[in-house]
């Protein structure tokens, strides 16, 4: 019996090693914890359905970072066996709105990030994000670099389990920002600027007037403001956030004197500020964001 157990253990160990090697041959960076695969980072640009099946067979993965246009409604379904997932970060996925129903399989998911999802695709309006309501433990969501706009924000506004939300470089408008007020458990928010549409006059999605909306999210403890032109005029709105402890102002055109005035007006809040050079303002705010 002992001989059998030893042989069986060696056999299983060899197979496990071979399986990990197969995953690594796909270009994956694999991290093991307690003898099992817990974290994987991989670019899926050249993945076949069989390759997605291989990735999906590692059901112990807790932290997964994937990217590539091969990630579609069909191939994301091959990953639904990853029921231990707690963190998932994606870049360039090509899901339609209907494809987001597959995320219901990841019931332990706490953190989710979408970078450049289905960029310029008419099959993704953002309405499918409402499917994330089925994830009771989801606390952190990043939605950035998307041509989806107010429809996406409306769907995200229904994810009342969220505690942290980060967004920038989307197609949202000032009207879409109003949906954020529905996030009644939100403690941390990063607000960035929309990407201007080429050849069109695209109104800004974030300026001093946006602070009227943000001031209604009374649960906020941390706030990051980026990619805008601001001044000390936002002080009254910031003072309406009773739990605010951290304020970060970065890639924002604002004077040092105004930042000092904000800090003085918020004595219980730590203000973290990084000044922009004139060259940075011209390159990012003027040329890229057309502010």
C-alpha cells in the first residue's frame, strides 16, 4: 500500500508539473501558493479555444490578468470553471453586452478591471455590465479606455455592492456621472476625463461642475481627481463629504496656492498633490484631451 501511495503521489506530481509547463508554454507567468496555481498573467492574442480550455482547467487561480482580442463571448465561457477567482484584470477583451452574463460564475470575485473593452465595437454599449449585480462580493471595479459611455455608467450605477470605482478615458458625459450617486456603499472614487472623439467637439466629462455630483456621495473616504482644470472653487463641494480622509490631485491643472487653500479648508483630510509641468499640460490636457 505504501508503495502504491508513493508511486501515485509521484505520478500526480509529475502530471501537475507537466500541466503547469503547458500553461507556461502559452506564455503565462505562473505563481504558486501552497503547491497550487494561484496567480496567472498571460496575453491571449494567439490563444485557441483549446488554450482557453487549458487556462480554464486551473480552477485554483485566485488572481488572473488576461489581455487580447481573442477573449470573446465564446472563449470567456471556457473560463467559467475558475470559481476561486478573487481578482480579475482584463485588457482589450471583445465581449458583447450579452457576454457579461458569464461573469456570474465568479461568485468570489472581489476586484475586477476592464481596460479598453471592445473598443469602438457597436456590440458593446456597456449595458451588459449590469450582469455584475450577480457578484455579491465585488467591491472594486475599474472601467477605463472605453468607447462605451453613459449607458455603461447607468449599468454601473446599479452595482450598489461596490466600495471602489475608478474610471477614465471613456465616452461618458456629465449626464452619465449622475449615475454614480446611486453607489450608496462607495468609499473610494477615481474620476478621470473622457477621451475626445476624433473630428468632433466632445464636451468634457469632468470639470468643476462635476463636483456637485461627487458631493452627493456622502460615503466617500478617498477621492482621486485627474485630467481636468480645477481651482479652489471646488472647496464647498469637498466640504460636503463628511468622511473624506484622502484627496489625491494628479494630472490636474491647478495652482499650488489653490491646493494649499483646499488643504486648509479640509484639516482632517490628507491632500496628495503632484504638480504638472507646462509641457505635461500641453501634451496631455491640450493635445490629447483637448481641454
